[in-house]
């Protein structure tokens, strides 16, 4: 919550990022775009978004609309908002530089006003309930 406030990040912020799109044909290609944040899927922001969690790189709670398209895309939160400290991120399959490459894929270009954070993020007990329900549905 503090990071959203500190960086004035929310609906209306501009971000630069990479998206996969079919806009030039049948096959999907990666494009660098600048887009406006149109939605934040608050219920999708869990501990899985943290960069030291399993499959963290696949989490995409942020909806953006590129300036030159009518379609929206889901992308990761910017590094300033979601990064957590981690020391031993290198392993057999990934190097530290691989983590930074993913963390840096979404950059804040222009801030906007901070969002109104939903109650679960300001009340830890509510967040715990949501996280437990998510974990149950994901693993069982």
C-alpha cells in the first residue's frame, strides 16, 4: 500500500512494457508499448507476485491499454511496487540477471494519483482469508 502511495501509481499511470500481440498477423510477437493503466486486479495480488515465490514471473494483475490500440493486456506490476529482497536467486536454471530482466519489464513512465486501496490490503485478517481461499483453490 505504501509503495502505491510513494510512487503515485494507480489507474491512469503510464507504463512502458513488453506485450505479446497478434496485431500484425496470426502469430504472436513481442512489442514494446507505452500504455495507460486501466485496471488493477486487486484479488490477483498475492504473495505469488513476490519475486522470491514460485512462478512469480507469471503473475499479471495489471491491465494496460497501449496508446495506439483498443485492446488491453495484462502485465506484471512495476518493480518499484512489487520487488521484495532476496539473496539466493541464482540456481541451476536461472541467473540473477534473469530475475532482473523480468522485474524490469514494466517501468513507470508517468505517475498518477494513488489508488484507493481495497479493504483487504489495509486489514491483514481479510487478506489472510483471501490468500487461504486462493491457495485452497489453486492446490486442491
